[in-house]
C-alpha cells in the first residue's frame, strides 16, 4: 500500500489569517497559467505578515529574543489550474508543532467558485544566532499554543 503524501490543509476551522489577491502576469507562464513556483512567495508573504501582526517581526527576532526562524521544508499539492486575473484567497492555519519546528498550512482558494486549487505546508525551524536548531523558544511557543487553541488576531490588536 502506497503512503499518502498529500498535504493536509488544516481542516475547515477558521484560518489564523487570510488574504485575497488577483493573479498578475508575473505569476503566470506565457500561456497565462499560474507558474508552479509562484505560490511560494505568496505563502511566505502570508506567514511573514502573520508573524508581524503578532509582534514577531522576523527582522527583530535575533536582536530582541536571541533566535530567528528558517524554512526547512516545503511541499505543495497543485489541485487545479488557475490563470491570469483569477482572484485567489490564501488561508493560513497552524499545522503540527514539534520541539524544534512547526508547520504552517496554506490553502489557496479560487474565489469565483470556492474551489481549493492548491494546498501547501511549510516547516519552520527555530535557530540560534550560531545557526543551529534550538527548541522553540518560550515566546514563540506561547504564540503557537494560543494559535492551536483557536486564538485569532483582529486588526485592532495589531501592533503599531
């Protein structure tokens, strides 16, 4: 029996964060179909914004808290083709949390028909200033635990 290596999309609960955008020519190949690698910058933008909204700016983590995060693994399932000018909503959810790493799950939905067109997983590792993996620091662990319990950030809670 072959193992199922499809990416989980975090279920049907509310996302931690979502954003909607329209695909541009820069996202597509010459035929106007989404270039497969275009999802990754959008996913990184989404999780960077989420960290920023939670006052975990990646450009301040090392200086303020003595750690930062790096992407250790990515996976993406491409479920349906999307094209130039399709409007897409990316939803961010928390996946598995381990001792040194955690996963952010991304679901890409075409808004015109509600179809999930792709789903992806990014594994993020906490690292020391010496660039070795470390246990997830308490500050980050507290956020992960709150997110796992369903905590959501509203725009009025965003840092100034």
